[in-house]
């Protein structure tokens, strides 16, 4: 899978197995993405990034990667893990993946319902 930001200045290629395909409803993801953030996880060694990816320390334990030019939200990385999440919305073309779960539904916005029957996790 290959992905990129809106302006094309940043791109990435996922070269390994993905897991934890999810929709995140936490407050940070909703603010960063405008609603829910759809992502999958990959080993950091199995993703190649190109361009000027800037990292924002969104908490004491994690950071978010985005394009320095257009601001497109591309990555989420826990400081103590060797994996990282990438935005499914940034993939150029089909992903071949399906959402497996909803996370942080306790924090979801009151303006929508989750009615797709996929497992939901409070945190």
C-alpha cells in the first residue's frame, strides 16, 4: 500500500503485515481528523516515509506525524513501541482492509451513532 498527503510532499509505503485496523473516536483523533480516525498498525521497520514529516508530541506517551506543508494527518506513534499507525484515508487506492473495531467510543462525539455492528471498546 502506498499513501500520501494532500499536496504530495509526503508519502509512505507499507511493506509489511498490518493489524489493529480501527476507527478511533478519542478527542484528539476527532480534533486532528475532523471526525473519526481510521488507521491500521504496522511495524515501524515495515513502513517507508518520504518528505518532510513533522512530529507533534500530542501527549507524554505518543506523537502524531503530519505533512509540514499541507498539514495532512498521516501517522500516530507510541513512544515505547516499535510499531506505528498510519491513516487509511491517506492511502492512494484500495487498501484491501476492513475496520475490525472501534476504539475510545466512550469519548465519541454526540453528533453521530455507531451502528455498523463492529466491536466497540470504551478505551
